[in-house]
C-alpha cells in the first residue's frame, strides 16, 4: 500500500485531492515521526511541506555551531536510533543527515512547496478541507480533503521580534534575528547586543566571543534557570529523568538547583535571576526550558559577555536600558524565539487541552510538536496519534468506499475523474 490514495476531482478554479487517510502539515521531525508511525499502522497519508526539503528549520534557520542540547537517545525519532558513531550531542549537520536518512528509511515522500492557506472542518461531510498554494506555479491551488488533519508545523514557524522605540528609525546599525545568524565571523571586532537569554541567546554570545566580537546579552523581565549541561560527565537531563523514577518532582528540582550552585556558583550576582519555581516545575507547567550551559557562563564570569537589563529605547549607535545605562553598539541580534503560524490558517481551532495532553483535538484534528517537550515529546505524541488514527481507520474500513466518495462529491459539488484511479 502506498502512503496515500488519491482521487482527483475536476474544478475550473482548483484541483481537489481526496486523501484516504490523514493530511499531515509539516515535514519536520514531528511530521515525519507521525508518518513513520502511520506506516506501522498501515494507514495511508499525505505530507504537505511549504519548503523544498525536510527539516527546513534545521537546514535553513539555525546557526552553524548548534548541537542537540540533550543526549541523542532522548532525541531519536520512533523506530530508528542515531548511528552509534554519532557523539552524545550530535551537531546540526549530523541531525539533518539523520532526519534525511529517517525519511529514506521509512520511504516517506512529502509533497514539497505546498504552502497551506487554510484548513477547515466541513461539518456536513465530516471531512477536513485543506487548501494549499503550489509555489512556483503562479498561485495554482490544490484542495486536499480527508478525514483527519495532523498539524506538525511546530511552534517555530515565524520569528518574534519585539517592537522597541528607535530601533527602525534611529539606531542605524545591523539588525538580525537568530534565524538569520550562521556564525560570528561577520561580527568580528563589533559590539553586538544579543536580545534574549535562552539557550540560543547564550550560544550566540559564546559564538560571538569565539569570533572576537564583544557581545552584551539582554536579560529582560523574565527570569531564567541556568543549569550545567553535565555534572561529573553525566547529562543533567538524564540524571533528572532517572531521579524522577524514585523521587517527587519538587525534590528533584531542589537537587538540580543544589548541583547547579555547586558547579556554576551563584549566577544571580551576574544578573541571571532564578524563578521561584524549579526548572522541572516550570517545564511541566509553562513549557519554559532551562538553559543548559555550554560555556557562556564562564565568559559572563570573566566579563567577556556583559549582562544588561531590558532595553528602553535605541538611538543612533546606542541602546538605552531601563536602569538608565547606555551602551554603544554596532549590531543587534534578536534571540527572542518564534511563534506558531497555525492560527493564521486553521479556522476550526487548536487542541485546547493543556500540554502534555494537547496532541488530540476534536473532529479528527491532531497536533504534534506543540507540547513543549522537545523531540522526545514529539516522538511520544506521534506514537499516540498514529495509534489513535489506526484504530479509527480500522473501524472505518467496514464502510464502503462509495459512501466516502459520495460524501465528498456532495461536499465539493464536483465529479470524479474516471481516468485517474486511486493509487495503491
């Protein structure tokens, strides 16, 4: 059986494609994981991807020095471990190679250059209608119609850049988002203000130092937990996972903070204030990921990375901060994260259940990669989604195919193309 069964419907305005299975939007690790698990369930599908490659975020919008922040065994996708020769923390390119290999291994063939414009649930027929524009074909559109919709575009579809007085009209220097940052080579000798103190902000500052730039990191109103990536050669995350098998979360949080204090010292004196809630509690309740230090804290301690508070405004060649300080700068890099673009095209809402159970919505709607638990969470959600759809698909097999096609023709008001049989 192929990945999807297709039935073409004629229309003067657009092509319509009947998908005899779920429509997956997004060919990143989350979408590919769902596809692989659906194959295990014997369920056909189609994957729509707006870029021209799999894992486009990793391939096109990440910096060169990026490595996985967690050990590889916590980041592998269902059914295929990382190669044994990969290091504990694979590089960006190694992860991209792994995802491409995963696609080939599972014989998955996404439909690239498909930019989803809208998705809505047709209550008359009980089917999802997903309208996509094919890039490079003068706006030609295809409407995909099926029983299930899996949203796998993730939370990193669109960059977030805060509005700050004077940035556009007065500053005059180079302004970039971390999505456009590759390395600090272009910033050698420059005074760079990095806005954001998460894992990306910390690593960009470290990379700038390595390329002889002079970074200052903005720690805005939010507080942040900084933990050592490893303690005595053991992954902090792996240690936490082990301890949670035997101890309550609040106690594991206290142990992690004690270890952080022993290894890193008091980070608050450098302007990095810790939240009152523990790192695991924040991750579980708000999805906020702690920073795993890979060397930036040492640069902060030595003064090579300055820590400054929130920005009040920009002026020509300067930034003014809320505490009254001013700093002369040449460039600004926003490490202020991303947001989902799903609300722009999904008309029937998103799963409302709080994470980590937000993988299932209503009317055949599923979401993967939105529970803020990284690749491990996306993989476990993918398994759940595929099993749930697999059960529903087995129940639907008892219905004659003609019933589905009749519903479809009544919904779109078109005739089936007798010259195009469904794929098997």
